[in-house]
């Protein structure tokens, strides 16, 4: 029995000495909910960031105030080291599809409040601009102008707070400019103008892993 106790004690000491994986929560909408699927960006990132525990916290249809309302349970209680905020598509998109959406001043207010609460909980924060609602080039998509305003707002918040920014809006636009030869509205990086296909997920995974790996 003493020998067994000694072995158990040694195992516990060894376990305690092993470095703990840093916990990263991806906080967003259906794009993030799909990120945990086999080809999703979160799943792809696990091979890129093997020393991190990557957790998806996306819910379809969410806007920025939905994130604020569920932040305590889905993020803060889990005590993450890093939180990636990836929101804004529905805040713009739902204005046309559902007659709802979010006004830009309200979006900015909730976004800044999210950051403050997450930082107060001890986590680092990474910001993302919303990528696309349609993949046509040169501002040909119906909601490009509005999406550009929301993305500009997030860039400004990044500058004001000094937080790292993954500018997916610019990344996707640049990619489509080069690869979308026929000016198609979907099929290059998205399956339906909004949700990511395998290539879109890979683009996001590479961009975010590069940022997270340097934190």
C-alpha cells in the first residue's frame, strides 16, 4: 500500500508540473458555431496551435448584444486565457433579411462593453472584423457599404484599446479580388455568401492562429 501511495503521489506531482494548455474561446455567431465541424476554422487551428485548448462558443443568429447577454455563462465562467470576438455579420445582414439588425452606435457600445468585461475577468482579447455578405468585388454586394462601416468601427476600437485585430474583411476582399475571376457572389470563400466553405475556414484559421500564437 505505501508503494501504491508513493506512485500515486509521484503521478500527481508530475501532472501538476506539466504546463497547462492555454484556453481560447471563440465567441460569435453561426460562422463560429460551424467552426468546430471537421473542416471548420477552429478544428483546423488545433493542428496549428497544439499547445492551446480551443473552444467554440458560437450560436446561430447572434448579434453583438446576444453575446453580451450570454457572456457570463459561455465565456467568463470558463476562465479563458484568450477570447476571440467574431461578430457583426448578423448585425448588418438582418437589417435586410429580418428587418432588425443593430444600429452602429449601439453596436459600438455593446462591443466595447464586451471587451471591458472580458478583460476584467483576466483574459486577453482578439478582435475580428466581419468578413463578407456576398463575395462580389468592388462594392457590388448590397450590404458592402454598411459592412465596411461596421468593420471600420472595429478597427477604430482596436486602435483605441491596443488590442490585436484579425481584419477578415480586408483579408476576404483581397482574396476575392485575386481569385473571384467571374465576380460570383459565393463559392470562393463562402457556401452561401456568408458561411465559410473549406477554403474560407482555412483562411480564417491561418490568420487567427498567427495572431494567437504571438500572444
